[in-house]
C-alpha cells in the first residue's frame, strides 16, 4: 500500500523544533494557543463508507453487551452502519441489496482498546525518532488488522501532534485504520513512565510535569480548553527509584478534571497506591495489584466507587511469539521474531523466550486471588494492553492475549467480549461503537470459530470490517513482508 500521500504533520513546531532560547512557559503558551483552536469530537466520522446496502446472513451474532447470542442471525449494513440486526427471517431485506452468506461464522463487534502507547515502536529500533504520523498510522493499521476499531494512546503521545492527527484522521486524510484517541499524561518532573518510555516521552516533551496543585490545575484547564476528555496520571515511585506525585497534586488533577467533565486514568500497581487513587476519585484504574493480596478495606472502596479497570495483565506474560503461533508473527518482521526467540534472559517488559521468572508462580497465585475479587467488588473491567510501552510487542494481538487471560482467571467469554467492546466504548464516550446493534457503526470481526466456546477463537479472524467496509488484511501482510516498505 502506497503511503506517500500522507502529509507531514503540521503545527508540531513547539514540540519538535523548539527554539533553543524559548522558555518552557512560552512553548506551553504556544501549545495552548494551538489547543484552543481545535475541537476534537471523539465520535465524528473517520472514513467514507460505501453507500450500498449489504445483508449478511447466517452468522452467530455476539452483540457485545453481554446479551444472548443470535445463533442464525442476519444484519443489514448501509452507509457504514447497522440498519437491521436480528434472527434470520426477522427482517425484510431491502430491495436491491447485496446478500452475503456468513453461515458457520461468528460475528462480534470490533474491539476498543483504552490503553496503549503508540508511535515509538519502529521494529528495527524504538524511540522518539519514530514518532511521526506515518508510524502512528502504521500502529493503528496493525490494531485494525487484529480487529480493533479504536485505540487510545495514554499518557505518552504529544498533545498537539495528537490533536492534529485526530483532525486529519477525521477529515479522511489517512487510509483505513483503527481510530486514534489519546489522553495526555501527568507526572512529577522526572517521574511517570518506566525508564524506557520515559526517554522517548522526554524527548518529545509529551508529559505534563507538575509539582504543585496550582500547576496541576492550570495544566488540566489547558487540556479542557482543548476539549480533551481523558487524562492519565502516574501514582508510582517504582520501588523508591522515582519521584511520585504527591497526594495533594494527585487530588488537584482529579478534582480539576472532574470540574471539566474529564475522565482520569490512574496508573498504580501497589495496593496502597490503588486505594489512594480510587479514594481520590480516579475513574479508570490501570494495572493490577500483582504482589499483594487485596484487603477488605480496598474491596469496600471498590464497591463504593466502581472504577473502570484496565488490567493490562498480558504485557507481563511470556510472549506468545515463543509458542510459534503464526497469529502473533504475521505483523512482526522476521528479524524481530528471531531476536525474541533468541532472548532467553528475562528482563521487565522485554519479550523473551526464556524460562519463567522466579517470581512468576507467586504473581500467578496473587492474580488468581485478586482478579475475581476485583470483579466481584464491582471494578468494571475494560480492554487495555499497554502495547508499545516497550520494544518488541505487537499492536493488536495483545488484545487477544488479554481476553484469554481474563477467561483463564475466571471471567466468562461473554463478559470478556463485552469488556473488550461495549464497556470500553461506553467509557470512551463512543456512542456509535461497541455493539452489533441498529444505528451503530458497522465495525465488526468475522470469526471462523465461536469464542463463546473457547475465547482463543477470537484469533480465528476471517475478516475485519470498519464502518461497513472490509479492512484489507492481506494487503497489510503483503506490506509488512516487503523489505523496502518493512515497518520502520
Ligand atoms: Zn501504559
């Protein structure tokens, strides 16, 4: 697929080419002016869809909201939207419509991933130098390839460039891909992301560094003026090695965000830290407590607050690339696969194929205890993968790992699918996505096998449709395999 028509990003100067003598405040003021000038509507149109009417018949339909599947279903797609959904025979096909048999297939909504880190993975190397429109688009295409319709880049994407990217994507300037959303991040100076991501985000000035409640409130207000709806904060000292947001600054971010109707995602991995951010009103918990048992005080708090919860478990798991499953290799350049297989030493976040870490069994035991208790207490699980936080992870396939992990830990396949589709759509305010239902965008996955019988059947992808149009998965694979256009 040709990519040469992709325009270079405009208006990135205050992030990419700052005048050396310009103060940080001046740069922020310029960014703020740019923010003021745009309005980003998360659910506006992305791609033109075919106007023809198509009737798809015979598939098992998984609606995505947890309701019972329709075993011999029919749905009609017109202008990129579902205009009828039901049992076969329940709807009259519009005159002149094209009919497509989907007997033996299962259809589920395309997924919504609320937590990833786009732009830095280059597959030959990794870092800020890769952060371009073209590379963000490449990652979004990989997500679409694996059945994801929307991805939120959380905390690590530069604000102004991201707003511009959203505008360009909504204007139809890019080829089909997952829809890009982003949430600006907040951390204390030199805090926030892990050491690898931190280098990249620092180079782009992608994180709002705040030390006082006043700075925090002012920064959140700037985001509100830019009509940003989601923000992220890190509340973590990484084992005493990092500065951590103070409770006062954390409360200021959350309170100010809520004043403006914004949603706050909070990274916290220790029990005490999760307790604090939930009690302070964080709307979305990111990560799972994996080293401590949850206590009754926390469970009572969860019952009261019912936060959304992006578990992002899979990133800490051994990579599926080691299992020689072609599903995970198709979007990875062969040298990356070779390197992962040759890596036997375990390092945090780095994909490798060595023996389990000495701590793996204990982690597994704690997760097996904590996961069902979080769910029972009312944490509203949503799909997030953390893909892109570290080199060597594939965009899009991580979603399928996360789904299988949830089911392994006790969630039903039906609930897992709802947590990957309708619930994250609800969280992200995407009223046009997340279920196979009349009026929604016809973004769906066609599977060769039933994931309600085995959740790993979400990997048996026959086709992916975005806004009623088939996403050309074969063309993607061909592009990724061409040496001259190999992923950067
Ligand atoms: Zn993350």
